[in-house]
């Protein structure tokens, strides 16, 4: 007996108790065995305990295939239920031709021109397995029409839990800002307000006085010039430190918010601060170490040219060596920065140390350096263009309102900048930073998650963490790369 579903093999009806399948019934007398029209005892459906009654001598025997209710044939009262009949066992008669092979297009289909039965042999209404109308809608997909691709990935939050395309990473960062706009824009606005306020105050109180005294005076003494340079470095350093601290805190908070948005879980600024606060000192140390690596690499590249210049060598050779060394050092430093580009989310989300997070970033970026570099470069171009499109109109309005020289619009001039111009330009920079800072932080976090999905199957862990039962239960995301 075969186990193929939907196909009944000959002789598959259960045999009577005590007999093997295909065994013959009780022996008949010799005259009955050769008499035409006698009914063998093992005919399916007949009783094995009551032999079939032979017709009398004056009564002609029924022809094979006649009605079982005709005289001479007595059937058992206990019949099997309908639907369990099967063809009799045994070889066909010599005069009977062998059955034709089944038709090719479908299993168990009717002969050409014959109506299809309603069972397994014919296609169900509306198309089905092997039916010509396999493209028609129905409860089951057809065997010939394909399944239409794998089931959609789970999407409990802002991204589908599968390897992402560049467009999905950018869209996920924007979706995070749009979905949790109160928390995200609140954090970025506070950071941008601190940075821009510091910039306006330092520019108005320190840089304007420096520009009006020593640096603009051709008769200034060397001491005045050194004092002006010192004050300028102090003001620039103050802006840099405050900006760095603010950006680090914003990065820590936005990293936590984005990671929760991936799982579809809301988070406010207080929760983000409580989760990110233990890692903020390590984040300071990580960014300080990365800064030292960058400047140390550039200094190492410039060192040969500086030594040649100090040693009294040719000025042309020293300058050429200095330029080549700095360019080579910038290339190496850029390669290192991309190699450690994912160290910040690794430190924040995996609760790693400084060195371990750098090692994790190097492992995740290995083999995908150009992809990470391209996404980082594209993100930088987009954020700078957006910030410029927002800030330039404000700077134009500020220059017109204050009457300042237009050469000072982009910092090309060295004259005095009025407070009106500084404040109006600062408002434009504040809006641009508020919009672009969450995008930069979000892309970094989503790129880190994407690399872990590709290398470590993080999507399975995220699916379990989000409470989704199966990968096909989430909403379908856009096509990768869209």
C-alpha cells in the first residue's frame, strides 16, 4: 500500500481478519470452479463466512458484471461504508487490455473529454493544484504558479527585522524622529540650543574683540598678536568642548531611543537618560581616544616633513614631504575612523568597555568597509545639505537686517559681526542642527544593527525580544535598497 495522499492503490481495502491481502477464499468444488458465472468467495464486499449460492441447473448463470441483486448471487448484509471500495486484486483477464497510463498534465485526472469528478482527480473550482487556472485567487497557492517569494519579515518598529538597504536605513532614522518626535526633537533641541548659544556668546564677546584689535592692526606688536591668538584658541576650545559634550550626551540618548524604536517600544527622555547614563563616562573616553588616534596619525604623517624643515633641508623638499605625509596620514586616519565607526553603538547597546567596543566595531566593519564608508559619506552629505538649506536663508536675513558686510556671511571676512546677525544666524543653525542630529545618530545605530543582522543573525534575537511569534507575522517592509 502506498502512502501517497489522494491516491488509492488497488487492493488497499483492509483484508478480513485472519487473511493476508490478496489471499484466496475457501476452496470451491471442482465443478463450481470451472462453471461460468460462479462468484468467487473472495470478491470484495462479500462475506467470507457464507459461500455464494450457485444457480440451479435449470437456471442460467448470470453474466459477469450483472446486477448483484439478481437471483443466484447473495451479498452479505454487512457492507463496508461508502467510499471504501477498491478494485479487486488479481491479474486482468487475458482478453482485457492493460489500463492506459495516467494522463500527464495532472495526477488522477479524467480522460480527455470526460467530466472531472469532484474528488481528488479534478481541479477545484477557481483553479487548484495543476489546474490551468492556477493564478486565480483561492485558499491555497497552486503548484505551478509559485509562492510569490518568502513571507515578509517582522516589523515591530521602524525597520523590518532583516538585512537592510541604504534607503531603509535612512528611512528608519527619519521614521524614528517622526514616530517619537517629542523625545527625539526635545533632546536634539536642547543640545542644539546649548551649542548655538555658546557659539553666539563666544563669537560676540571674544572673537569680535580679537578681530578688532591685534589681528586687524598692521602695526600690532608680536606680543599683541600672540595674545590675540591665545584668546582665539581659548574661545575655539571652549566652543569645541561644549559642543563635544553636548553631542556626546545627545548621541547616547538618541542611540537608546533608536534601539527602542526598532522594537516598537516608546521611550521618553527620562528613561533614555537612565539607561544611557552608566555608559556616558566610557563614551567620553572612547571619543577622546578616537580623537587622539586621528590627530596622532596626522602628526605622524607630518613629522618627516617637519624634521626635514627643522634640520635645515631644502624648503621645497620639506614642503613636498610635509604635504605628501599629511595626505597619506589623512587617508590612514579616515580608514581607521570608518573601522571604528560602529564603536559608539557597540559601547552603548552592548555595555562594552572602550577597547572591547573598538574591537567589536572592527569585527563588524571587516569586509564591509566600503559599504559603511558610503553610507556614512551619504549621511554626511544629506545632513550638511539640509542644515545649509535651513541656515543660509537665516544668515541672509540677518545680514540684511544688521547691515553687515556680506563677506562675513560665511566667515570669509574678519570684521565685526553685529549681535543681530549672530542671533538670526544662530536661530537658523539651531533649527538645522535640531533636524540633522537625530538623523546622523539614527543612521549610525541602524547601520550597527544591520551589520549584526548580516553577520550574527541579530534579527532572530530582536524578533524574540519584540514579542513577535514568527518572522512572517510582521508587516512587510520596503524592498532593500529602496
